[in-house]
């Protein structure tokens, strides 16, 4: 049985997806960015938008780029260099997935320059990335809800790294104020 918190979260995400789907549909080849702290709903919202687009949207999750638990800023820099700038210039970007279990880069992936692109991940909204984007999103959510969702999703693998990752998110918030850079800010329960 779904809790009322899960129902509220689902309704908030659905409302955000409705608004963003309409916005993305009005741009021929949009570049959209979704940022928020861990457990805020970025991945769920992104998956919903890809489904609503009928697979038209390409999706890159920064979880596939961060080089380990201390790699928030490095993953964002890699996305900017290998994905966002090439796509914004009309070219195809190539990035390498981070293999968390081995602690190294793995296979390469290429972005189709002719298809719209959605990138999601913590730390993503910076002045440099937002300048390239058509749509930028910040998801705001209380820590208790975020932590519960993140640990429900990733379990004990994430628990010992929660504070380490949260400190990097705090640095991002202080340096870039992503909520002020966003085209859209959505509050999640």
C-alpha cells in the first residue's frame, strides 16, 4: 500500500512532468537540465519525461559520470566538456560511463546531435551549463524525505556515503545557487 507521502510525491512529480513536457514540446531540439539534491526525484522525473516523449528525448544521468563518491564536481565538469557543449554547438558528444564497482571509466556513449537531450544529476546547474540549456529545473525537497527515498532506492550501498555526498551538494548550493539559475523550481514533498 502506498503511503500518503508517496501519493503526494507522485502527484508533485506528475505536475512537474506535465509542465516540462509542454515546455519541451515547444522547442525543436531542446537541451534540458534537471538538478536537485539526492533523493529529490530527478531520475524519476527524467524517466517520466523520456516516456512521455515516446523515446524522442535522449537521457544522460550524471550517476553514470561521477567518478566515485567524491566526484560530484568532476562529473559535472565532464558532462559540460563531453556532452553539453558539443550538443549545444550541434555536434555529437561522447562520454564514458563510470564503473562504480571497478572505480574506472568503462564503455563510451555518443549523443545524437539531431535529437533533444535531457541531462539529470546533482550539481548540474551552474552558470556555464545553464547558459547552454533551453530549460533548467531545480527540484527542492526536505532532507528527511530525500534521505528516505535515496536509501530506499540504493539501500545500504549509499548509507555510509550520505554525508560525504551531501557535503558536496552543500558546496554546489553555496557556489552556484542553482535554485536561482533554474527556469523552473518545483517543490517535492
